[in-house]
C-alpha cells in the first residue's frame, strides 16, 4: 500500500508532529546520519538572505552578485589571488609624493572596493570557516568545484547568490536521501532487538510448518491435522512482515512508539546538562512516547490491515493446498 507523507518542506517549516517533527529530524541528522551541518547551513542561508535583502539599496550595492555560475570550470578559479587583495594601508603609502587631497581621494575609492566594507563581511567569513573549511567539524559534503567557487567569490562579495547553488544542493540531499532514511527509522516503533525477536518468531513458525507437514505425510495421518498449518503460516508471515517494518502492532494500535536510540542519547545528554532540576518530567525521559502526527497514525492502521490481510490470505492458501493433498492409508 502507499501513503502520502509530508514532503521535506513540511518538516523544515515545523508543520509535522512527533515522531516526524523537526526535532526528531534534527536529532536523526545529528546522531544517526551525522549530517546536521546540512540543516544548519540551510537555515543560516534562509536567514542570511532575508537580512541581506532587507538592507538599504546603497548597502546592497557594495556586494554585487557573482558574474559566473558554478560549474566544473570553477576548478580553474585562482584562489591564490585572494591573498593579493589591495589593502588601504598599502595604497595609502604607494605614492608618498602625492598631495593630501589625492591621498584621501585614493583611500576613499579603495575603501569602496575593499571587501571588508561589504555588509555582513564578518558573518560570511565565519560561514566560510564553518561550512567550507576542510578542518571544520561542520564541513559540507559538496563537490570540489562548488566549494572552490564559493570560497573564491565569497571573498569578493557577500551577496547571497554566492551560496545559492550550495543551498540547492543541500536541500536536494536532505530531500532525496536524508528524508527517506529518516522516515524509515522514524516510522518504526521498536528497536533492533525487537526486530530480531520478530524474525526469530517468524523462523520458529516456519519450522513448525515444516514439522507439521513432514509428520503428517511420513506417518500418513488424517489430512485434517494439517489445519494446524494455518496458524503457523499466519504467525510466520505476520512476524516477518512486522520485523521488516520494525513495527509492534500492539504498541501501534495504542499510538505508542519506542524512542530510537539516537533520540534517547540526546535526551540523556540534555538531562545531564540540567542536573539542577529537582524533578524530572517522566514522559520526557521515558523511552515510550505517544504518536501525534496524523500521517503516522494513519500509516500504522493501514500497515496493520495490510500485514494482517497478507498473512491471512497466505496462510489460507497454504492450508488449502496442504489439506487438498492426501496421503492417508487406504
């Protein structure tokens, strides 16, 4: 069956609830996928663009958009030229014989071209160190030509268009990769040990089916004994599908979920940082929490109906075939 889940925009805008809310998505990126820098850059860019375009026009004019778009040709951009930027001090002493008026005029002209006078220059430099430095813990995983393009042009202008292509790339990664993996984990309401238990039970019932069929055929018993195959096949299929989906249906029908370890670890760290509290919220430290998002609630109901139907139909088909074969003594 298919169910339409919210797209990445709904999560990023905070329109979803537990267990697919913005909080859970951030914890997943931070503790499971280890790519929280994508989310940090995404929000920083949106905030930075809004603040930049709210500046007066004469301030925005100091930072013109880059002339080129990022491409493979960006590998040829001369990053070495960045260290040769003209400074006010060197220009001021370049011609000692010039008059004071000419010196002031030259300094003023260079001041207007100096990248240090561009709006949000310190913030852009900090963003370069944070997201595009090889030694940074929050370095973005992007193509080399795009990184070189951003480093080159961000040292010349603070216009948001410098980072636009990177913003689109980060959004694409979260939409096509991170979201899919996040939903896979967030929709499960049991952990790894619960999944192993369900696969083990599925194997147990499968062996029971084989044993029943073997004994009834070897000892030529009445074929109606093979009706015992039905509950065993049902249990086998039901537990295997349950394990594959990472779902405890008894818990799902109660709208509960077991918090994944990547969320629980963060909660324990938060509790340790807040030891001054005299009382703790039981719900906040419990590994069992309620499911609130209506899409997930609907998904759990449909998944139960789907699993139950498949298990019942498969068990009925196998049982009919087993009973129809006769090996009774004449």
